[in-house]
C-alpha cells in the first residue's frame, strides 16, 4: 500500500476509491495476485472490470467471485468502502459504536448496520487454542441491561428478580502482560467454572481468584491464591485488578453505547471488547484494522444465525 491511512478521516477518503479497496483486499488475501478461483482452485479465471468480479471456467455452479467471496462480507450489497469504514470504527472506538451510529455514518438502515456489526464481531473472535500461563487472573461477572434504560414492557419481561438473577454470567481469564479471554457460562457452579479454567489455563500457572467457593479445589493443578474482597483488594501480588479493569471497560461500553445486550448475542460483544483489549498496545489504528480485516476471510454468518432462528436456548457459544 503506497500510503496507508492513519486516521478515520484518511481511511474514509482512501477507501472511497475502489482501486484502493481492491489493492488492500488482494494484498490481504492473495499476496501473489489473484491467480486461482477460491472455490475450485482453477487457474482459468479473468477479471471483468465492469462487474468488478472474476469469472472462473472451472466446473461449479457459481462461476463468478469477488473480493467479498469467502469472507464475512459475502453476498452483502453494501460496498467495500462502507464495510471497511465500519470495521475501522468498531476496532478503534474504545467504547464501541452502536448500529444506530453506524447506520447514520454510512447512510444505511439500522437493520443493515446491525447485521454488518455482528458479522464483523464474528470475525474478531480469535479462537486461540493456546492456554494462558505464568500469572493468571480468573473472575466472573454478571452482564445485563440496566432497568432504568429499558422500556417499561421490556423491563417487566426481563427483570423478574434481584441481584444477578436476570443477568448473564461471564467468566474472564487474563494472563498478566498477555491476553484476555472470555466465556459466557450457564452458571457460577464449581463444575462449570473449574472446567473452563482448566480448559484455558496451563497447569502449574500461578492462578489468582476472588473468594468464591467455586474455585476451591484448583490448588492441585495451579499455584492458586485467593483475595478476599471483604478484607482487601490487593495483597502484594495477589489481586484480580487486571480482569476487573477489563470488566470495567466492557460494562462502560455496554451501558454507554449499547445500553442493553440480549444474552444470546453477548458473546459477540465480548469478542469485540477482547479484540480491542488484546491489541491495544504497540499497534497503530491501521495495524489493528489490518489485523481485523485479515480475520474476515473464511468466516460466514447468516441472517438466521445472527437473529437466533437457529439458536438453542441451552447453548452458550464461546
């Protein structure tokens, strides 16, 4: 790229030119140029300038493919300039950006912006199998909309108890000096939390949690130390301040930007916040944007999946 954009204003101007969008996407997906069909790997392809697609003479039903084919943008009528601008906003706005704002900024409907946002959030999920190690903090929290921000009818439907009864429990695990990972869980029982800790934390690591009894029994696999928040929040190296800081950022975004998040969609908002948190240091806005764009390939989210029509209530995606 001859002159990569450094600010949102520069990005909007840069990607308004389709030639720049094309060069950027080809650089991410096909560093050696578009020489094969992404569907059948046939080399018998040619570029149709008027339609902005390639045509493949391989043996398959879909002869044409574009820069969006094989990405979360596939089959979207929204232009690349708007997709890339939305991606820049989502990964670089510290507290996130609502679909209403995206709709106004891009000149599309709120419904289209909402679907676009969720597809981008899906691409931000890292799916790393590498476990956290060293000094690791684990903590759980409840996430849910504040009653005062809800319509009366919605409040009556969703708020039926006190405390965390009508909120969604989330477990967070962060490696000090490293990355955070989050999991939406069905409850805070010992079996549930300890299974997730063992899944995401390397055995032998120093593990720090609060005084929740569900963490009892982890001493056999970890150097487990507990901080009782009824007594103190820090005791030397024993604290959960790092993960508490992440929760503060998450809830600030949800309360201030999204107001209320349905439990089924919560894991996508967690992925969005975790991406920004994990890539907040030593990265420019463009570097963060480019990393996110590279993760758009090979993923797909349909409308039915996004709206929960294929969702089973007992399933907790992670």
